[in-house]
C-alpha cells in the first residue's frame, strides 16, 4: 500500500465521519417541521445544540485533506461547481443562523420563520450531498485539461437526483433514530412512529437506487470480483497479489450493510436506543465505503473519455507531500477523535431545557 491509497482511505474516513455525525444533524432538521409546538421543537433543536457545529468540522477537514492530497481533484471540483457549492454554503449558513437566532425572540412568527430556515437548510444540504455522490458515480464532463466542461443543470441528471432523494431518506431515518435516544415521553413516541415510516421509505429508495446504479454503472462492482483490479499505469502490482483479500473485504461490507439495515427495526422493537443508532451509523459507513470501493481508484470519472479520469495518481500531490501529511495525520486524528468522544460523553442522556437552551 502506497501513500496515494492511504490518502484515498483517509479522505473516505473523513467523509464517513461527516455523513454519520452531521447526517443526524441534517436528519433532525429534515424532521423539525413535523413536530408541533414550541416546546417539542426546542427539544429537537437542543438535541443537536452542543454538537452540530463540531460535526460540520468533518466536512471542512475532508475538504482540506482533498486539497492537500489530491489538488487536481480539488481544483477541478471547486472551479467547475461554484453554484452548487454556493448553494451548499448558503444552506449550511442559513441553517446555523436559524439555530442561533430562533431563541432570541419569543414571537411565534419569528420562531416559525427560523424553524423553516433550519428545516429547509437541512433538506437542501442533504439533497446536495446525495447529488454530489450521484455525479461522482455517473461521471462528469471533464476534458483532457482536467477542467469541467458542463454547467449547473448537467449535474441535475435523473441518477444524481435519485441519489439526492436517497440521501434525504437516509439522513431523515438517521436523525429520527438519534432523536429517539435524546427524547422521552409523548415526543419520543411520536418520533418512533416517524422512524417506522421513514425506515420503509429508506428501504424502498435503497433497493431502487441500488438497482438503478447496477443498471447504469455495472462497472461499480468490478472491484467486487475476484479478478484483477485495474489501476492506472504500472501501479497494479500494489494490489494484484491481494485481490482476493480486497474482494472478500468488499463483500463483507455488503453483508454488514444488509445486517445493519435489518438490525434497526429489531433494536427499535427491543427498546435498545443506542444499538439502533449504532446500526444506523454502521449502515451509513458501509454505504459510503461501498461507493468508494465501486469507483476506486478514481476520484472523478469523465463521461467524455475514460482517459480523462482523475485517479489517485494523476490527481495527487508529490510522494513527499503525501508522506509528510500522513505522519501529521497520524498524530492529529486521535486528538480529533478524542475531542469528539469527550463532547458526546459530556452531553449524553435525554435533553432537558434550561435557561441556556436554544
């Protein structure tokens, strides 16, 4: 394993962290307007109050890692997708402002306005996250100069839109399961009803989207076969002797993904709130890993010519840069993980409103 593959994995780990942690934040926002009454909405907002800003740091860190490790991908993406990124930033900013401003006035109209801002910002961000993943799979119009040659509406193709709604259903389910851990009484019973409905909506999207992916992009399962992985250039010797191990790992992730999905209603029925959330988080991690395994070793696929694909070698920084950053990451990531664990441990348990609550 060389440092190009190491950084492919590290960027994936950061995106998994973002999808799990900010995923339930977005899910809470998606469900926010379904609750009635100021008290219930405050409970839901305060369920993520101590952690939402820290969760978004994972996205910033993933962007920074992409810039440092694979600058050509960063340049192609950020130079070609100004409008989508601006929409995402507006959604995240408006969502953050809504959380902070809602409690500043007791006027019902004021609070209702920011409730809508919080929910719509979460919905747009969740949709854009899925649309981005969908376009990574289906491919971009990238030319020989590594520049994006399409426009904003090229990104809104049927496959990417389906990916967006799949992401929306997944985060709504994940957010509901998180709220089930943080609430009690009538509100918790109401949320449990939402989870039952959202679970089956997610399962339908999961099956349809998986079938659609295999139909449009059958090469997504190429790395799941027991043949040789095709890496660019002469780098294939790095993994050809371990192809069986890679394929076993890939199919293990598939199995664990299915088991995690099936375990959610089982844990909910037993009232094991924490294990239901762990199952949901494992499901999201497995889904992101399956997409990463499907496109490996590419980061951005050109639908104009496969020769224009950006992979972990032609889009990477120098070997010295990758090695140096890997050493720094080995020291830095444990601190990030420790901080996250401490915050969640400190604010564990059911939500109780007090004078400092949102």
